[in-house]
């Protein structure tokens, strides 16, 4: 499990809850205690319509939290698309770079990740957070996303990164309609053909509400767990979740039933 730790004022589900460094550090420690293998720290919201954040502000938000949690032995992932933030977070102890642009937003990102031997999550996003949900369109969403991620994996290999250090993420909710998200979740097994681990993030996302206005993000826990377990049935290795403790309980039961079978 990647435990979500947003140190932002405007993330779609938990914006402002952990903006204070002490609160963020305490929450990050709790995520680890509750069963997160990795704590994923983000200082720039990438929700639909979110505005870009200056690098220095992003660093101000994330670096104290990265530094403290890494010093406590927590495996830290940085959720960022900016090379300068990545470099400073790696210096502070982060070990994973989770980039919604698959290391394409800045030319320095891919060489940096390779040079520093970082593990990376390569995500697919159509457009950018400001525009991605305005009119997403694909010829075939599953094949289009696969082809894009195949190209990013090849680019990372060409830069000297081993596939064992890569993870791909089809980017549920990032430039996708409800139909696109469902098609990707129904076809996750195709991404094993890339020869990397797979991460899926469905936690609390709006598509789970199916258009219902009476299901705010915090009310989507059961739907999040159901979609996450479906992803595990497709062989996905990582889930990125907000609600670590209850998701861990569900996964433990899922594992026990598979073992019994």
C-alpha cells in the first residue's frame, strides 16, 4: 500500500488536513503503523482544475515531512512533477519518485531519476490538471494508455534505469471519463505486458460515485475498497489509498481466502 499524505490546502479529498508539518508527520507515522509500506507525500494538488504551485512553496510543504519520516525509517515516495523538488526530496531521504507526468514535465526529471538510482512510478495523464477533465478522448483508452506507458518504460530503460525500479500507473481519473476508468480497471492485466510492477489509485475518486452528488470523497470508502480488490484480482502489486487501516484489513481477508483456495 502507498499511503496518501497530501500536505496541500486544496487536494480533492483531504486538502488542508495535514498542511501543518507536525500534523503531516504524525499522520505519516500513523499510515505506516496502519500498514502502508510506502508513504506518498505530495505538496501540489493534481485534482481536476488545480493550479500549479511554485517550486519553493512545494519544497516548503514537503521537505520537512520527507526528512522527518525518512529519518524514522519510513519508505517515502515523493508525489511531484518538478525536478528541483525531486532532487531535494531525494537528498532529504525519499526513495521513490511518483510523477503524474511519467518524468516528462521537465527535461531534467528523467536524467535525475536515473543518476540517483531512484525507483519511479510512471503515470499516464492526458493533458494537465487544469484541462484534463474537460473533454478527454481516446481511440481506444486501454491501448492508448498501454502504448504511452510502453514508451515511457522504454525511455527510462534507454536512460539506464532497470525495469525492476519502475512501476506503471494507468492514471485512473487523470484525463478519463467514467467509461474510460471502467475500461482500464476491467483490463488491468494487459499492463503486465510492460514487465514492471503496476500501481493503481482509485481511492475516494469521483468516478466511484457514478455521478451521485450525495457521495462526497469521504463517503466512497466501500467503493474504493471494492475497486481496489478488483485491481488486486488482476494482479496489481500496489494500491495508493487514503484509508490505509481499513484497506489493510480488507486485503488481509482477501489474501487469506486466496491462500485457502
